[in-house]
C-alpha cells in the first residue's frame, strides 16, 4: 500500500475530489479513528449522526493492534479513515487499510508531538475542524462553533491544572517517555524518561535508579497503556511515589473526554506531590 502524508490544512481541497464523499455524507457518517484521541475530537466536533470505529481501544497499548474482520468491513464503507502517521507505519494497521480497499478515504493526523499537551490538542482539534468543514453536507459554522467551545473547555481545564501544580513547579520526577512532554508542560523537572520495560536492560534500570536517588525524584509517572513493569519497580527502588497517567480518554467511564483526562492526570500528579513534598 502506498501511504500518503497530507498536511491537514489542505485536506478540505482533497475532500471535494474524493469519490468517498459524493454520496451525501451529512447523514450517518462512518468514520474510522486510529485512536481515542482522534475519536474524541471527532465526536465533539460533529456531534450526533456519526458512527465512529476506534482501531485502538483506550485501555490498550497503541503499539499493538490485531486486525479484525469487522474493522475491515467498516473501513471498506467508511467516509473517512483518520489515523496517526505513526500508525500508518504499523504493518497490522496498514494491512487492514489495504484489505479494506478504501484508500480514497485515508488521511493522516500529524506529524505532531504528544496530543496530551494542551497546545497540541488544540492544534489537532483545529486541523480536524478544517478536515470536517470541507466535507459535503457538513455545517461548517456548527463545526466552528463546537471547536470554539472545545478550546474554551480545554483552557478552563489547563487553568485548574496550572493552579494546582503551580506550588510544585520544578519538582524532580522520572517519567515514561510517552508522558514526558506533558509533565514538562506543567512545570516539573524531568530527571530522566524511560521506555517500555522490554526496551530497558537491567543495567539501564540500574542507571535510572541511581539517577533518581541522586536527584531525589519524588514521583515516577508511568504511562498506563505501556504497563507498569518499568515504572513500578523503579519507584520502589528510589522510594518515590508511583502514578500512571492514561494516554487516552475513555479508558474508564468516568473519564469520557480530553478535558476530563487532563484534570485526571494532573490530579494524580498533584496528589502524589502533596504526599511526597508536603506542600499545601
């Protein structure tokens, strides 16, 4: 399969040329989202009347995808398939898209650093708004209004996180590389970041432990979808608090969207730092 990398702001022009959108897409849109990060924005900007298939569930590691016949069937009739660029390089995802035979509907979200970082999340939301606004039958003004509301809610969540974490700015922490950018965004001093357990040698884990003890790391922040095999033993070795951020909303019912996820992750870090640093 020959994969195309397209800048999002230009996608609306491509849409009008794609045969997938010439059949009255205003009702019962079928959209494939590579992850729950894409699905969350899609759900918010388009509202009702949209069926979304999310390839990677919120509780799963995004690096592991098992091809399902039902996914291929849905992709074959999808109005648009939106996956992250890194997903296009994963053989199981690429094979599923190829088997669906609907390449005219395929678009890539990215490249962009972590969508957990609020500024990146807002940019991704704007990019998808451009994409959806160019689809035949879509009310572009409604998408624009919903985008503005989304950005306002994100700003409100950021304000809460910054207020709560402000007293702990500069606190030494160790972080999964999947969460490092997010933790730095909210003012923490990331002593070191680390990958999945299978990618860390015993010597590498020892070096992380020594660095954490030397710097007095207060918290080890893991990535929930990567598993606890690396972060939990590390926290035990250095006597730090252990928490696990989710990379995706909807990993539990109580965290239904990005704004709630933002507050959830920041709340975990605030509570852990309060316990270790003893600040109000």
